[in-house]
C-alpha cells in the first residue's frame, strides 16, 4: 500500500507541475521565489514517487520524502515576498526586512536538510551512529521553527502599516497573503507530524513504516492541499504574460507619481 502512496504522488504532481510553470509565466519575476520553490517540490515528489513506486524500501525515495517539505516552506516565503511587493511596491525598510526573512528561512532550510539527510541516511541504511537520531530530530525541529516564523511573517505582512491601498496590485497582493495563511494550515500539520514522528520514534507514526492512514492523513494530504492552495491562489492573482510585466511597470509609475505628489504637498 506504501507503493500506492508513491503512485498517488505521481498522479498528483505530474499534472500539477505544468500548472506551476504556467503560474510562473503569469507572475513573472515578482513570483520567482514562490514558483521556483513549488516547482522544486513537485520535481522532488515526482522523482521520489517514480523510485518508491518500484521499490518502497529505497533509501533515496524515503530521504527525498523526508526533505521534500522544505521547498514548500520556501514557496510560502516567496508568496509572502510577492504579496508584499504588490501591496507596497515602494517600501524601503520593509524591503530589506523581507529579504532578511528570506535569507533566514533559506538558511534554516539548508541546515534542516543537512541535518535530516545525515541523520536519516544512517538510520535507513541500518548503521545508526550516536548522533544520527539527534541530527534527524534537530532537522525536523528547524522545519517547525521556519514554519512558525513564516506564520508570524505572514500575519505581520497583513497589518495595515505594511501596505498602501493605492498600490495598483494591492488586491492581488492581499489575496496572495490570504492564500498564504490558508496554505500554512496544512503545511503546519505536516511539519509538526514529522517532528512528533521523529522525536517519539514510534513505528506507527513513521514516515516509512507507519500505518497507511497516518501516512495519507498526516503526510500526503497536507502536502497536496498546501500545493493545490498555492496553485489556485496563483491562478486567481496572476497576470497575463507580457501584461503582467507591464503591470509591474505601472506599479512603479503610479507609486512614483503618488510619492511626488506627497512631496509637493509637504512643500
């Protein structure tokens, strides 16, 4: 039945991958981080599904399954970044704060992947070292930390002080933020489950040998819902190819005019 879950990954993420590419086309560079992250996630799930469908005990397939959540967190971070750009295209301090959060989240994910891979690899191969479980737990904990930080960042970005209602794409940016909040719910279920499963080392909760119900409800469905929500809100807020780029330019023009008028008013 585990093979069936890997097959379900293939059935979902193969058709979802072109939709991610289309969303990148309509959002263009403003949404690069989000759609790049989600594209990587889909690719990892497709590769892991192809390997695991033929060999459920494959170390590579199970490792990829364990670290595959990290691109989803990076995709969420990219969505918040895009939304903030639309809601306040001429932010100054907020712009640097946004990039700082991106660097922090990326660093946390890099550390989480390194710790998870080094710890889980030894355990899956049957040659655990004294620090293997500790590394695996630390990697899972860092993913939860990144998720909590992302929840706080999304909530902060929704504050009225973080937006300009006269921004040309204020509505799209706000809708993207709402989509981010929705996507963070199932993603939270997934990362917390991974931490609990790793910390307790219970076989019935294991991402490899756990029951089918646990793997479907706490692993497959949360990931699937997160990815689908991101894609749906991408369709709702995307531009139309070249028009999207033109819209970005209009943001700059309109914002620049507004700032000039404000400055003249003060004089």
